[in-house]
């Protein structure tokens, strides 16, 4: 079932999103060569708890952590690991969901570790632009397919990169995964029609090579995650947003100047 959110509910989700955005902003100073990916998890836990919120992923379907930390060819759902030391030139995706007073927010960001290659920087730029191209299609009267089509036409049609199919965006609130599904590919004019008050995530995962992914296990076989099938780099950016009569409004913004046209008034 898809629920239409009230102004009060949207404000509460924005408060949750502000906590989550604060974690991401703080990670800009944490992520650097020689730290372990576990330090990302530790920082996120501490920050979320200090703001009176809880990390929704922890305990969800057996998951033990506040964050998913995926490095280089790891596409998504990799766990934070004490033995995984970040190196100069890596790119790292940090994905998390926050609950504040019963209201959810979800966002992923890709970070450069030290000095990265031009190819890695271009991948990050393309993926972030793809997110905003998708957000621009999240307007009343458009359809779900318009979002995915905008992302796919740019990333695959123009940039010749791989647009991951198996992992997609989704509705959010009252739980972190709700209907509708929001693929990062699709046909314009197809799918569910968008209405004011719907809250969704858009989260393109873009690979330098093939769009195909494979499943891998962590060393102790306690968890499966996804990686690119050809070993190429992967990036992801994700925002939680609400569809309004005044256009899409981002609830997890980290940069009010960059996002000035997408903020709640």
C-alpha cells in the first residue's frame, strides 16, 4: 500500500533526514587513507544516538550494523569491517537509514579516499548527476518510468556506463522499504503515476563497466553483498524525497545551497 503523507509527517521525515545528512557531512572529515571501514560504522552509530535517533538497518532481517560500507567494485550491502583498511584512490559508498521518533530517512553517498583517478571522479560525477536527473522527473503527474528512463538514458545512453538493474529505489515511511518500487531504468510514460505526498528514494548505482552484478560472501561467510560482475568500480548516490505540487523536495539534503531549488519552504 502507498500512503500519502501529511505536512506534519513530511516535517518529521525531514527532521530524520537532517540527522542522516549530518552523519554524511561528518564523514567527509573521517574518511581518509589508512582508516578501517569500521571507523565509519563507529562514527555513524555515535552521531545517530547523540541526536536521539536510531539506525534502522541495525537488526533488520539479521543485519548487525548501522551502515553498509561498500568499497570500489562492491556495489551495495557490504558490511563495515575492522580488517578493511581504506587506501588512497579508493571510493567508498556509505548507505544508512535513520529513524527519529518513528520517522524514516534513507541516503547513500560516495566518498573519494585521498586522491582518486580521473575515471573514478568521472564515475562519481555521472552518478550524482544521474540522481538529480531522476529527482527532476519526480513531479506530480509523471510516472515511475520517467525517473528510471532519465537515469538510464544519461548513464548508459550518453556515458556508456552500467546502470544496475537488480537494486532499486523504493517508497519509504512508515517503514524503510515501502511501495512503490523505483527502478533506476525504465520507459518514459510507463508505471505508477506520481502524486503529491508520496515519499520515495531514488538511488542510482552506476558501474564503470557492465551493469551486471554478482553476489559475494564476507570472509567469515556471515553475510552476502553485491559486487560488479567485471570487477569495475561502482558508485551510488541516494536521497529521500517527497513529491509536492511545487516539485520534488529533498529530505536528506547535505547542501542547502546546491539543493536550494529542492528544499521545503
